[in-house]
């Protein structure tokens, strides 16, 4: 006479099997939900990843009205204050990879510059370097961030430098990373920009990949549906990107920092990727030659990256900044 094998199993085995079945159902549901989200709502997966990266970096997202702008920014960590400014056609998320290496030792503030990311934008207003530097002063004063170290990358470097030149009493140290606003040897990017071609606009995945290849030595892999989100955002912001790009092409903007270097009276760090295809490394020499009143000048050249050292060389990037701060 045979007995049902289910009833002869020990209780712990029956409970374990139920638990495994339950976990299996959850796993299948997770796969279906994630797969569906990737196909039909990839923007939500991107937002979830951004939230995870910010949380891992011990950053909270805040917002404040300062001047004519509602600024959205990350903030976290304790210690000397560092303000990180992103470049053209980017936003605060570009700093999330390096942020955990900084919040462990510093109070870090990472805003979306006015007009970009989640910060507000006024239709028809100018967002050139000079106006952005004045808006930055509103932000600094509102959050009482005087005497912080200001770090600017690319366009953010020009904004940081012009702000420091016009408000030297409020800047403890200045770090310029592959910065716009300086003289440099004309490269293919500069020739195209002068001709009015903006390589940072794209309408499809191929265009996104071309723009990414221009900025990275080792192009990161981005899943196709995520690229579609970036393409959609680029198209939606096209008018603003084009108008700002055209503003920055003006000679007064292209040399906005160069003409003010003699007004910088704080320690200055210049950090460049050796093989930058956007802002040629010759700009670093222009920076050194123009700093006639800075009490100290430090330079650092990183190998194995193009225009995005905070992403491609995050460890080295954080170490250079940390050493510079500790030295002053």
C-alpha cells in the first residue's frame, strides 16, 4: 500500500518547498515587471538607478529658490564644503560616480545649473557664462556656501572661474576640470563649433553614440531603451541647447575665463585628461600663464580618459581633489 509522498515529507521540507515556490513566483514577477519597465517605461528604471546611486553616495535631493531660479541639488557628507558644477548638456547626475569618494570626507553640494536638469528655466532668458555666474552667486548666498571649494567641469568650469573672479572673497579654492572659457589649440571640435555645428544634439541612437564617443576614451555601454530616453530628452530640450550653444560660441564667452584669470586670488587647480578631444590640453598652459595673482597653482594630467575624468577616472579624480584641499 503506497502513501502520498507529500504527506510523508518532514514538516521542514514541506515549508522549505513552499518558501522556494513563493520565491520563484516573486522572481518571475520581478523579471516580468523589470522587463516590462525596460520595454515600456525605461525612464522609471533610470530614475530608480539614479535614486540608488544618490542614496549610496549619502546624498539627499533638495530644492531652493535663489534669485530667478528654483535650484534642485544634491547635498550630503560632512567636512569642508565642495560645490560641483556640471558641463554643457549635462546635469547633476554626472557626479554620482565620484560622489561616494567625496562625501566620506567632505560636505558636497551638487546643483543642476539653471536651465539644466531639474532646475527651472526662463523662456527667452540668457544662460551664458556671465549670467550663470551671477545666478551661482544667488545660490551660494542663499545656502551660505561662502568659502567653499568650487569645482567646475567644462562649461561649469568657466562658470566657476568667472564666479570666483567676480566674487573672490567667497571662494576658498577653485578647481577647473577640462574647463571651457580658455584659449586652446584649435581641434576638430572647435572647428565644428565655430562653424555652428553642435555635436551634442542627436535624434537617434546612432547620434547619441557619436556624441558619447566624442566625450569618452572608453565609451560606456548604455542599453538601447535607455538611449531612447536620452534621445527624447535631447529633442525636448533642443531649443534651449541650441540657443545656449550659440551664446557660448561668441568670443566673449569662449574666452570668458581667460580674460579674468588675473582676478583669481585663491589657490587654483587645473585638472585635465591628456587626450581631451573637446577642450584640448593646451588650455592648461593658457590657465597657468594667466594666473598672475593666484597664491598657488596646481596642475594634474590624467591619462586614460577624454573629457569626462569624473566618470572615467573617478578614483584618481577624487584623490587629486582631496590632496589639493588638504594642501590648502
